[in-house]
């Protein structure tokens, strides 16, 4: 089978031939039809001290099952998070991390919706917005952000604002249901908002906190780091909390499953539509990563073996 790897931090992505893996106990072997490209994986290629397997979200057909698997069988369509080599024609998923792809949805729909949508829905739930309140979403054109904009609207936000790096993305963000779109470089992000969902971090945290109204709350779910000054919170009685999906998946599986069902329900109703920026072949993985690194994507970036 074909598989993508790299040999040194920041090094080129290379396509190689490798043996098809065998599923172990409690595992599924999946013939990958779609693989989601995410910012955390792109950052790890650049920043990790040693090369790591390119894992992440994928969807496809179960080709074989390991001992003890009870929920799936050969031929089922599944999506899930792979912790090993996921940029490949075949990948191994733990049964606990897999979920079915419903009829009427494609594998591309699944990788564009489920993991990114779970992060967006989880961050929005952590923000606890009040009905009719205002929500600002940074990285609003990203794989997670474009779903967060739609989810904020579907959950009753009275005003939704997207924040982006490039004004050329404004039309796309408004097409998702945002009332307004601001640039990171703007001196002011307009009227204060009740909640901020931040998927960027770093230096952007300061203007994101400044955009909060008194008693507002910011949810940080980015791996981009950053620092918030306590005084900036004190003067407006503002708060900042962190959100990590892995903690929910491991510690509260019933909530994880409920959110997953809600995403597919909203998808079936047409209330949330995952947008795919581009599909790339495995051999074009470097181009897929570049689309994320340069912030040029509008929606999800997908590899198609």
C-alpha cells in the first residue's frame, strides 16, 4: 500500500510503499476513502522533536476486524481518529474511536463533519452562550471554524461574527450565516460580544479578550499557545477557559456520543453543511499541508487515497 511519511522535523512529505497493517485485538483495519488534514498534525510535522506517524481523522470501509471486535464487521463504513499511520491507503482504528457513517453521507462528509464538528460543538457548549447572545469565532473559515459559525447560529445565537486573516474570506464566512466578518489586523473587532471561540491562540488572544463584553467568556481550543493578562480579565469580569476534545472522548464517552449524534442530526436536517476546500491525492500531501499553513483554505482539506 501507499503511505506518507517524513524523516526529519519540517522535512518533506514522502510517499512510500508499506505492508498493509494487521488489526490487533479491538481494532479495525480500514480501507481509507478520505483523510482529514488538521492544523495540529501540520504543526507537529514542523515542531515535533522527532518524526511521528501522520495520524488523524479518516473514513472508509472496514476491511478486517481484530479479535474481540463486536460493533463492526467487514464492509461497514466508519469514521474515527487514528493514532498511528493515517495518511495511507489502509489504516488501523481502535474500535472505541470508530463510529458509523450513516446512509446518505459520504466518507468525505464524515471527515469534514465529525471530528471538526465535535471540536466546534464542544467549544460552543463550553462557552455556554445564552439564547440571543453574540458569538465571535476566530479562524472562521477553517475546518473547525466554519462549522462553529453554523452551530452558533443553529443553537440560537442572535449575532454571529467571524474573524479571519484575509478579507477575501469574508464572503465565504457570511455565506455560512455570519452577520459580520472582521480581520485580525483591524484595530477594533466591532461591537463587544458575549462569547469568543478561539481556534488560533498566540498573539491573537489579546484582541480576542478585548472583543469580549463585560462578563464575557472566551473558550480557547487551539494548540497555538499564547498568554492572557490577568488585568484584561479583571477590568471586565471576563473569563477564559480551555477546551480539549481528547479529555471528553476519554472521560465522558456518553457526552461525546451525544454530540456526535447531534452533528449527524443537524447534517441530515441541512442545518450544518461541512464545506470541503479541496481534495488531494496522497502524493499531494505537501500541497494539502500548505493550504493549512498559508491559511488559504475555506473549509476542510481532505486527502483521497
